[in-house]
C-alpha cells in the first residue's frame, strides 16, 4: 500500500483534514529576519565590499575584486555553444514557444475622446531595468531563466540583470546557456539576500533595478519582502503543488507519474488527486506502488506523497470542481472528458492543463505559458508571471476647455466636501466666470 | 519671498539637493512593528473579542456585541438620501465617470489554437471578495471610496467589504453615501491594524477577503505589508506628490494653486514646479506669496512647501522631461504647448495631466481615471489602481495528441537536464512509442 493519505468528502472530518493538508505558512523566523536585516544594511552601507565578503562566506570562493563578480556576456554565449546540440535545440524550442505565447500578453496603450474633446486613457511603458534571481545549487533550473527573462524581454525591458550564486565558483552551463538565449544583458555570480540587496540598492558594480523576480530560498524570499516598495517584486512562492481531477478514464500510470512529477521537486511539494470513482483511486495507488521504486528521486517523492499528498474521493464532478476552487491550486490538471467545459467553471488556479494528453510537465518547460505561478492558494488573487508584470501604466487626462469647465464644478463640490479648498480653487480657475460659480 | 526652495539644474550640487528633496523612507519603527504583530496575533487568536477590545481602546466607543460593528446597508442608503442634493449629484457624476473609464480597463480571456490543434491562452476571472480600508478622522475621503470600490465592482467582484474606523462612534455621512453609490456589499465600523487582521484572517463576524486595498496610517500600512502573501494588497502609499512642467505660458496663479492643491494634503506632501524660464518662476513665487494667506489650509501648505517643495529652473524642455522621468512622480502636470507630444516621452508617472486646463484636482475627483497612484518613485514599476487589480488570470493549456507528442520531446530533454526524471517520464508517456524515443 502506497504511503499516501486517502480522504473522502463524505468523511465527517473531511474539511478539517483538508485544511490541515493544505496548511502552509512561509515562516521567516526571527533568526532569518535578523540575518537578512544585517545583510541588507551591510550591502546598503558597504556596497561591493559587502558582496565580496558574503561571497567568500556563503558561496565559498574568493573574488579578488568586484569586477570578478560579473559573468561576461561572452561567457553566456560560450556556454550556449558548448552544451550538447539536443539541449541547445530543446532550449531553443522552449524559448521560441515561451516568446510566442508572451507576445499575446502585451498590454497596449489606449485612449478615448469624449464629445467635448476631453481625452482619457492609459499609456503603457516597459520597466527600464529588471533583476532576475536564479537559485544556485540543487534548484538551478535553466527553464526558470527562460520563464522569468523572456516575458521581460517581450515587454521591452532594456536591461535584464541576472544574479546567480556559484557555490565553490562553479557555473551551471545550462543556466548560462538559457540566459544567453533569453536575452539577459548582464550577469553576476552573486546570490542570497546580498544579491537581492545589491539589486534593490545598487552598488558600484551592480546596477539598481526597478523590479526583482525569480525564486529563491527563505533568505532570498525574506529579503525580497523587505525591499518590496523600494522595488517591485513578484510573488513570494511557496512549495509547488498539483491538483488533478480525473474521471477515471485516464491511464492510472500517467496519473501516478503526474503526481510524481510534482512530488519530486522537494519534500514539501504537494500532489493531490481527486476522483469520483473509488476503484480508480485504487488503480492509481497500485501504479504508485509499482512505479515509485523505479524513480531516480524515489526518496523525495515518497516523503512528499506521505507528508503532503492525498487521494481524494469526491461524490461527483461538481463536488470536485468546488474542491478545486476551494484549493485554488498552482497547477490544475483536468484529466477528463470535455475539459474545456470544466475549465470554464474553474475560478481559481494558476494554470489549467486540459485533457489527458496535457501533462503538467510540458507546461513546465515548453508549451509556452509561464511556469512561475501563484502557489498556496494565492491564485485566489494573483496571476501567472507574464509580460504585464514588466509593463506599467500611466493615466492620461487632457481636459478640453469645455471639459475642464464641466468637470470643475463636481470636482469643486467634492473637494469642498472633503475640506480641500486648494483643490476646489484649482479646479474653479478652469471654470470661466460666466459658466456658473460653484459657491 | 515665499518660503520654498529654488533649485537650478545648473547648480554644482543639483543632483545631491534633488535626491535629498525626494528622499522618503516609509519607516515602520520597531515599536510600530511590535504593536502591529501583537494586534495581528490577537485578532487571529481571539477574533471578534479582540476587535471589540481594540475598538474600545483605539476608537473610544463600546460596541456591546460583534454584530454592533456592522453598518447595515440601509444605513448607507440613508446617508445617500440625507446628504445635500448638490453633493449627491457630484458623487453621482464622479461615480458614473469613474465607472465609464474603468470599463475600458477590463481584461478579457484570450486563447489561440496552433496548427496541430493545441490550445493556449489565459482565462480571466474576478476576485471573489475584496476588502476596502477607508481611513477615519481627518483623512476620511469619500472620493477614495469611489476610487477603490468602483474598479472592483466593474471587475465583477461579488463581495466588497468596507471597513472604516468611527472614532467616538461618529459616522461620516459622505463616506457612507459614497459606499452606497459605489456598490459596497458589507460595511464594518472598525479600523487600524485590527481591521486589516480581520479582513486577512476572518472572524465570526468579518469575512476573510482575497485582497485588501485602500490607504491608511503607518499601523494600517505595516499590517498590510505583514499579511501580504496570505491576501493580496495594493501598493503601500507614501505622501502625495505633484510635479508640474510649465513652459511659462500658463497663468502663474493657476500653477501656484495647483502646487497648493497637493501641498494641502499634509505636511509631507510634495509640490515641485520645473520651468525653463527664470522669470516665470519669479511670477509663480509672487503668486504663492499673494495667494497663500488666503488659503484655509495655509499652515499645512506653508509647511509642505517649505519642507518638501521646490521651484526648479531647467535648461530646456528636454532637460525637464529627463527630470520627470528621473523623479517618476505620482502626478505629472504638463502645463505647456503640445502636451501630447511631451506625454509620449514620459516613461514614468502615475498620471499625466495634459494641457493648461487639466488641473490635477479634476483627476482627483471626477475625470474618471483613478486617484490611487504609485507614489515615491514607484511609478517606475507600478500602475494606477484599476479594474485589472481585481481580476486575475489562469493559464490555459490543452495539448492535442500530436501537440503532446511534439512537446514531449523537448520537455523530456530539458527535464532530464535538470535531473527531474518524473517530469521527463510524465511527458514521455504522451509521446507514442513509434514517435521517436527521447533516450
């Protein structure tokens, strides 16, 4: 018997058990907070010298001077040329598809003119400079470089600054190759809270950016939260999750492997299957038992399934849909007949994978949509990373003389209601005397 | 001589003086942090009882039971009926124009199909439930109720929960009337960090929401920052600011009053005029001298102008535009000839008011665009509040069998490059055996 919880919506304590299963609090304990505060202050005060010190201490290699922290663009291209042809081709296909999809997300300026000639609208502009955090070590994912950098590039961001820790001074060739194909304009071999600080405040060597995106460990996440407001940030990501709704007609091996693909990320990852056919849950459990011993990352998968996984029996499709909306999963697989009709009933999910052939894994790499998605139920209020995260809007208002006269009266009325008489008088100046006084 | 700084871009120390003038750090000191942490924990643990306690302590009135905290919808309508007809009309005009403009911002779902039948896109949905914080006391602005609530309503948010502190139990009739016309669905007489906590965690009486918007004091801002991630929040706002670029052809009284209209908000508000005509700066200064004694809020205006205001002489229009992009102001008035051509060169601003007749004040109330705008240079990476802040996207991916086969190979290749073999095998299952093996 696979070591994974079995829940049924009919259980008396189902709600409580589900809540327990879903509970996740990204806790930065006081120690982490303190460490991050110290690092942020050090970089703000001592700049490059602090970066050198922390690199020695945390990454275990010794740059002689600040300029040693920069990874030249030529080195990125060298990595691109040096990786095996099949990997280069796969990265190229992925980059091209991510770019094509991103093009559809581009926001455009708009405006309209009213009868009196008053113009209203919004002007859309790209951010000037964006920082991209790429984790080092075990979670060094070239796909994340593509997913974070390409939407920024499509948005028209002129400068894309990548930071990546290089423990022991080791560079990850695939990450560098991905940075090359994704259009990174500068790259630095720094990581941790000190890299976030450098991007937020700037140093002599590292340029300050307008927004920092990309995943990282608890120190990186805590630092991003701390600098939020001075710069923009993307979401603070929790562990990755998948929720699969299956009508029982998909090969149970496929479903088991889809659950594994999420669980193999790390021990906190969450894989949940909801079906309305108890016998199918048994078949998937048998597949889990048979396939798990064949997996390279068996131990991580087993832990994640045991600690945070579940096979859930629902009464019917309607109840399964309600569960999905309650969970608001990062990834939702609709492995069932007529997935488009069901998708239209999904109110909260980061990404919806429709149909038996749409493995979440293809979305992770090369389908086109972004794999940076809201986790831990935050799909209730946030969206996948996209081009729109690298653009911003300015309101446009141009009142014609007639428009200014017409708007001046209600503006003055409301301003005086709030006790703001300079506002009122500023509006009244634009109302011709013959046009009726407010007071 | 008006007590306002005179700067010139030609001064040797101009850059330093401008940086000093613009410097603003929203500082939550340890004491504030500690107080907010205590309040958040108390509401999370003791729910309604904590709300009652804090209302007695901070707002100085004693609700007998939690249900006393709710302001019935009938009370909102009563306020609407009770205010003077001119105010009702002005609120109605403003609400209608804000709504008409917001309709232009609505995001729509989109998708496209590839040659092999694979479907890609994004589904857009409104948030379910939004919390709207409205400050009490001196900063109780009915216009803010309209500006925060109407975009949510246009987005299709079903539940709009307003919280507003009522010091001494006093209700602000204009705020209630604005809540009525803006479509607020529930209202509660609570404020401070405890109101933010109630909206984030929910209590027996207050429903938990998905996002909290609206301005507040340092305790409210600190609480919003703390619950960010559990719920969405809008920006943390700093003091309000205006930057005016003027070619010297606008009536100097108008410009002086526009500077006042920003400065009257509070002592930290910032009003800066940039012109490339020293004589015009003199004329505006004379207007300031003459008009300031006539202002109801003279003391606030004088302090703000002295502490944070400036009249800046630039070399020419080009330099003025560069200054605007460096400052990234919340409000930018282009009081000059051909403002549309200049607006197109503005990369960073919350809202751009074009032409001599477009006083910022009309934008604050009733032109249509939102008055909730990025402050303190955050227009570099963020946007005015809009309908899009109350909608979110889910990625849509439906691979056809051919699409799954075609995408399976690069996905598998990249997954194996990252050591994620469950991802690889999950994708490979969807590649028919005859279709070429990856390994």
